[in-house]
C-alpha cells in the first residue's frame, strides 16, 4: 500500500495480517482525494477517520495538507500500526484512539471536525446509523463534510445526503 499524493507521496506501508481491514483501493482513494481537493479542500482541515483499519485514508489526509487527523479503530493492532506509521512519515498532528466507534461518538461532547471519513465493515448492521449519529452529536463542523464508504447495493435515504460516487463494489456517500 502507498500514499498516492501530497507531502508523503510514494510512502509505502505494509500492514500486518492482524488488522482485519478492507483498505480503500488506490483508484477509489485517488478519486476521493480529487473530489475533496476540487470541491472542499483538505488544507488546514481538522479530520476524523472512523474505522481506520490500516490508516490508509488518515495518511492520505495528512499528506494532502490536513492540519490534524484523529483516527479511531477498535482493533489494538490497527491502532498501534497507525501510530507507528504516522511516526515513520513524520506527521505529528495526529491522535489515535482505540474505541468502539459508536460508543465514542456518543461520548464525544464538544468535539468538531471539518471532514469525517467513515469506512465501517460492509456487513456492520449499524452502518446506516452513522450519519444520524454524527449529526445528532454535532461532530461535523459548520460547512463540514461527512463521507461514508459502503457497498454500492446500499442506498442512503437521508436529508443531508448530497451526492454519491461508485468505484467498483464501493460507494462514497457525501453528506453536508
């Protein structure tokens, strides 16, 4: 795996097999970054990566100019890998949290992020609750953007859904 652009472009990382993750493909990640850079911007944004897994998206956000990245995952090995990888690339404005994402959201009083990316396991039955939880707990800053990656077979019905983009079997749903 590699960082596709920005300050740390080309940095390769190899997660170990103890991280149960389905990383976003390079093609989908590149398209996502292009959409964000063209329509929203990443520079100087405070970002949150939920269900971080290998940290693939978190590193890309850092490389593309985010001023802070918080990554959260429930897996100990994922959290340790992300921490080590951020240290290797030299990005210092990060926070790694080992937590159940749904519980963490409910306890995150007073926190706010410009950009939130969530890539839960596709078979997570609570996946469709993510937008409501984010908005109900005011985690998204004013004019912020929430992106949820999920199977193309899932269609969100939500008042804040702005658009969707498909890449193979994956879909990015964008909420404002």
